[in-house]
C-alpha cells in the first residue's frame, strides 16, 4: 500500500478532561487532562496508522502550540509535512460531565492563514501526493482560506491521478463537488442541506443519494446517520449498515475514524462494500475510547465481525 496523504488545513490540539458537574460561575475542578493531535485529516492519519497502513500528514502549524502539535505527532509516529505559519495552532477542548454523561465540546476558529500560507499548502500537496493513490482532505477551513479551497485540492488530485476522499460541509463541500471527488462523506443534515430536499425517510434518503451519484460529482457517497449507521451508494448499488451496540465513552473523532477506516480498506484493495465495513467498525470503536483518543485496532477487528451491510432493493 502506498502512503495515504492527508491534508488538515485547520489542525488542532484536542484537550479532554472530566468534571463532576458543569455549573455557571463556580470554579470547575477538572480531572487530569489528555492532549492529542486533532483535526479531520490528522485524525484520519492516526487511524490509518493504527490499522496498519501508512499515511503522510500535511498541515500548517505555528507558534508554541504548533511546536506542541509537532511533539504530539512525533509521539504518534506519524510521517508528516508541516507548513510553518505565523499564527498559533488552535486548541479545542472537550469536557465530560460525570453527573449526566454529557459531553461539552468547545471548538476554536483557528489562526488566520495568509494567501501565501494556504497557497503553500496546495503547492506542497502537489509535491507530497505526486505518487499517491489516495488523498484525504478533511475538516473545517481555517480563517482566511477561500471557500473554494477544497475545489482547488480536487484539481490537484485530478492532476496527480489520485483519488480524493473529502469530509467537510457547507459551501466548501459544494464547491469541491462541482470539481468532482472520488468519495464524499456528508452527514444526513449536511446532505439534506446540499440537496435541498428532505431525506429523513430511508427511502427518500436512498433516492436522493442515487440522484446525487447520477450527477457525476462523486464515485462513492456515504451519508452518515449517527447511531442509525450509514448509507453507502456506489454505481453498483446501495448498502445500509448499523453500528454494533457499544458503551459510548466519547464521540470525539468517530466520524474521522470512519473516514480513516474506510480509506484504509479501499487503499488495501477491498471492494467499497468491504471497506464500508471497516469504516463502520472504526467509527464505532472510537466510541469506546475516552476523551480525544481514537479507535484501537483490536476493537476494530472485533467489531468488524458484527458489521454486515444490507444491500437495498
């Protein structure tokens, strides 16, 4: 397997901690925190490596928090290609409330990238993906990055004959789909907003997904439905799968784990249906990990036997 190139244009340091109860005004005494490198592409790269694949992570980083991000990625053993920027890498944090079991997730906007900085990311992508079969572009855009950035990434992928896996939302997703991607993974709400139609009914969702693929903007489409699983649509058919029941410790990174798991499967030569199983198992396995940790291979392999996609009529 060739290294899977991942692009994270707005990486973060994910901090997670636990408190007894979230209340206003009072000091909230936290338990010991954990820090992990985060952002869609970096999370996917971590999962690909955990599952036994090779990844090469491309991302901007800056300031003292950028130095910490570099240390954390070194500890994870990831191959990487950082682009130094003038701003400070952002930090997001998640607080788990023991009393209720709820998670509170606080997401920062990130540093503003100059045109020179985001252009450097595109130019570096052309270099690092010169021999890549797959590029995973995932996550929100940093301030200052144009809304058509992922569309530009799609053009780079096409020029390099690489398959682009895209996981984002809103206008950046729409703009990229106009260029065409290999594999897109919106959630149900994002897909509904993109298609401008109701998709809450399973039959309506399946019909809308088939209509989307007929437009030629992607070869594979996965619409995630949270606890209800996901719908895979290919030119050969549609498959629905539900996740095995597990005790959820944290939902942070579950979607990114799905992307990393399914891309790992595709890059390993599996059919889309079999790779879909790896995605479901990886996303579900992430729920078993605390805080900002992601899936573990042993959990993925155990859950994989419980994932059986159903072909729709």
